[in-house]
C-alpha cells in the first residue's frame, strides 16, 4: 500500500510538469490551431537565460543568482520576448496558412532555437544549482513527499486557475475565447486578431518560463534539447485531454504522467525498456474510445 | 570575353582538387571529426591533443624523418557527412585517418579508410566494435572498452570500499551505458558480490522518481550498499541530483563518461561518488601527464575538460613507434606491428593491442573520488581477470 501511494505521488508530480507544459501548448492550439513544437525550446531558452551566456564548460549563474522576486519576472520576460519574436517573425506571416504548414514552421523555429543555443552556449550540457533548498522531502512514515513536487503541483494548479479566470472574466480573455471560437467572425466584430494572438504567445511564454525554473530545479542540468521530450509528451497530453480544451490539457498531462510512472513501476524489468511503447498504446486506446479526447472542447468538436 | 573568363575560372576551379596534395617527404594525417554540431564538444579536445602531439613530433624531426602534415574535414556531427569527410581525406592522400569519438558517428569515415586500405583510429570510442569487428582489421580505437570501466568499479569497490550489495541503474539511451554496466554485472559476482536489483531509465525522462522509489525500497529492505549508475550527461548529473535529493546517501559508482567537474554544480554537496579514468586533468600523480596537461594549457589557454583528450596522444605514440619499427607508414605494415604491441609504455600507462582486439580491455585505471568540485585520485586499479568476449560484445543478456 505504501509502495502504491509512493508511486502515486511520483506519478502526480511527473503529471504536473507535463500538465504545465501542456497548458502552454493547449492554449496556442485553442486560439491559433497551431501545434507549437517550439514550446519545448521556449523552456530551454528560459533555463539557459539563468546563466552567463558563454561557451565555457562550467556554467555560472547570472540571472539565476538574483532573488526569486526579481529572477522569476526576468526569466518570464525573456521567454515572452522570444515567444513574441517567433510569432512576429514566423507565425504572423503565416496567419492564413493551414495547420500543417504552421506545425512545420514550428519545427523550424524549434530547430533554429536549438542550434542558436548550441552556438552561444556550446553543445556540452551545463550544470546549474537552482534552488536546491527546494529539493528536500517531507517524510510521512515511510512515505516520501518531495517538497519540489508539491511546489510544481501548486504552481500548475494556480496557473491553470489564473488562466481560466483570465479567459472568463477579463475583456482580453473574452476576446481570446471569441477568437478561439471563430477567428474571422471575431475580427469582424472588432477583436484585434494580432493582439489577441500575441497575448496568447506571451502567456504561453510565461507558462514555459515557469516550467524552465521548476524543471531546472529538479534536474540541475541544461542541454540544448532539454525541452524537446517535455514538449513531445505535453503534445500527446493535449491530444489525450482534448485538443483546444485547457482543462483537457491539464487532465491529459496528469494522465500521461500517471500512465508513464505506473508502467515504470509495475512493468516487469525486461519490458521496462518498452515503457513508452506501452504508454502510447494506451493513448491510442483512449483515442479509439474517445476520439475527441478525455475532456473535449466544444469549439474544436465540429471542426474536426 | 566575359564568357571566356568564366570558362577559364571554371576550369581552374574544377582542376584544383586534382592537384596532388602530397609531397613524398611528408606524412599526411587526416582528421575527419566533428568541428561543428554537438559532437564538437566531445571531439574537440582530443583533436587538439592530436594536433599538440603532431607539433611536438615535428619539432623532434617527425616520424621516419618525415614531417607530419594535417588535413581536416568536418563531419558536422552527421553520419552521412562523416562518410563524405572520410572519402574526401582519403582522396586527398591521408596516410592515417582520425575519426569521431563515438562508434556510430566515427564509423562512416573509418569505413572509407578501411575501404582504401588505410589505418583509422576513433579518437575516443569505447565500443569494442570500433575496430576489427565493426569496421575492419585496419581500424583501432584510442580508448578503453566501456566494460572495463564497470569491471574496475565493481572490483575496486569490493576490495577497497567493502561494497558487497550492488544496485544497477542503467540509462538505456546509449549503448555505452549498457556496456559499462555489463562489465560491472560480470565482475561483481566473480568477487562474490551480489547484484541485488537493477532498474533502467531514459535520458529524456523528465524525472526518475519511480526508479528512486524502487531503489529506496531495496536499500531499506535488502541492504543495498552501493549504486552503479551507468549514464552520461546531462541525464547522469540530473539522476544523481535526484538520488541525493531523495536522501539516497550510499556510495554511487559510475563510468568514465561522468569525468570532469563541469557538471558538479548539479549536485550540491557531492560526495561518495567514484569513477575510473585513464588520466586526471588536474593533479595526475604521473609527472609526464601533468607536463602534457601543462603543454595543452599553454597552447590552447585552458587544460582539457575531461580525460577523453588523452587516449589519442597515447595511440599516436604507439603508431609512431610502430611506423618506426616497420620502417614505413604503409598501413598494413604498421598495423602488423601494432597488433603485436603488448604493454607498450605510453604517457598514460601501458597499452596493448592484439590482431582481433583493437581496444584497451585491461589497462590500469585511476579511480577518482569527488568532494564537491574536487576530483582526486584514490588509487590505481587493474582488473584481475581478462574480460571474456561474450561480455565485451554483449552477446548474451
């Protein structure tokens, strides 16, 4: 029983980091029908922004050394600027392009960011020690509850709630939802399309920056491809949860985290290497039963 | 007139590569390695070390009275480009080819050399396939087999640290990691140690929390007294950070891939962490190695980051001795001498080759211990039994 509870805690904590990433990808998809694979690279940028830009093998913290209240907004700002730049330079000229074209463009953005990071910082992975104070645990009997996982979970839930409130209660949020529902109609009615989309990119940048900080605290290492697997699993989470639904993205993130962790914990050793294959088989199963995802979005329903 | 000019220019350009680049009184050494892309971080220092050896050797009069000339081609961390780079250097008349430090990335260039009957050497691959089996009889690797690293740690841990009950944590992403752990898994029972459990992860995994949970249980219930972590950075540093953060404080052994101190910021207060190296970048007990490090630092402004810079220097020493003995740089003649070399004294210790084994499998290694950002030698270790072929080629699982 203790072992199962422990696995559940591990699963939820992995799920929350996927959920946070999925939230950023899901938001952009909801508004722009853009599957942004560069989202993982926004995370990479946020993590590398912590250190002094140099190709030296030993990384030195720069922004990462500042107090929390200064560092967090600064990192968010940097990632938001990168996200907005990718919109202005790449996605805005492609506004009328089809979804597949946008997706391919996002691959290109991802590739450019990765190689840019490699040019400025070198290819050797970097090591940073960010907030190691958060890497402690609370012991409840034999149960180990990592402090950092609690933090990640709380941040995920808070950001999801804040985003939902923003979308429901603020004028910009309402414009954003209108744009998500029917972009052309919304613009006819006076919604400024580029502003709304820019706003969505900025928010996805903030979400990516949050993942950067939390994930770097957990792993302590940076590499130019660090965001890639996160974005991949988060994308799957968005699909499982229901494309275009924010709650769906979060639910999907937790579902993927739980499936992967439980498979890792309970598969026999010789099958563990194929864990991801089992996980994706489960995803296919979910989609066969619920093609629109676990929490289908009303707006995407009729379009697909 | 303009047309004529273009035609002339065109013919000059097309004729250029056909000019014989090779003078009879020179030896041409080709370097088909990554000068760009992510492999550059790993190829770069060994390539610089090779340049340093060539400079020193030329200052001493070269090999067989001939100066050594270097030609290079960038593999761009790409296997297809690697084959092209290899072909290009072979065509330009290379007498020997240095290729990338990894079997997968170096083999395409090495195969070009093998096809042309030219000796090739991987500047740091630890896969025994990087040689006779994977490329051909004229191919070598400057490095030791990854299995040796695992075996050294198992035996040293048993004898020197009294470590009896092991737990293997393997990052399945790289063959290197699996090979290092295969060596550990082979040696531990030979010493009457016990492998209590094992688990795997992938370097892309966002967390290894469920692996930590299983390990913590094995420590609590089955008396595991050390962990063998077979992984490479960045995953390795991240795994170690997560292990220590979860309160796993027993000794952790690892393989050479984690050498260097560039990653220790990932694990605050690092201690009880050990791995084997062929040379120490800082404070190597051997004066010759320290002198070499100093020469490297003088030429390039900073010392090597890891021990992977050194093996190619040792190989080039062996190659020069073999060429001198054979009286020629002809690849087949040199390889015949290299194949017979046993315990040849190189700057980093005795090295041997055999006709079927072009990788080091029994050289002494220094075990280093970490204390924060300090990496210090805690003694030299040579394994007491030769690694059998099924372990070296991981034939059974």
